[in-house]
């Protein structure tokens, strides 16, 4: 089964905060994919949960 996925860069998260951030999408696949730089994390996973995670980020003034 092929599952559509996506990635998104999130600015304003450190490693510990990114773990909390992706746990907000319970029972869905969203996880840190790469730590690009201090304060910038790439998340990846199912399309819907990644979009919701980005909406949470924007609502918390995380880019």
C-alpha cells in the first residue's frame, strides 16, 4: 500500500520541542526527518497530519 506523504521545514523548534510538536498528531505518522540547523527541523509523514502540524506551528508563531 502506498501512502502519500510530504515534508515541511519548521523554523523555531529545537530537538526537544520538535518531539512534543509531532506527538500532537496521535495515531498518525508525523516525525522529525532532519535537524537542518539549530532551530530548524524538517518533519515528514502523512499529508493530512503534516498539514495540521504546520497549522499548529503557524498558530504558535512558529514558521
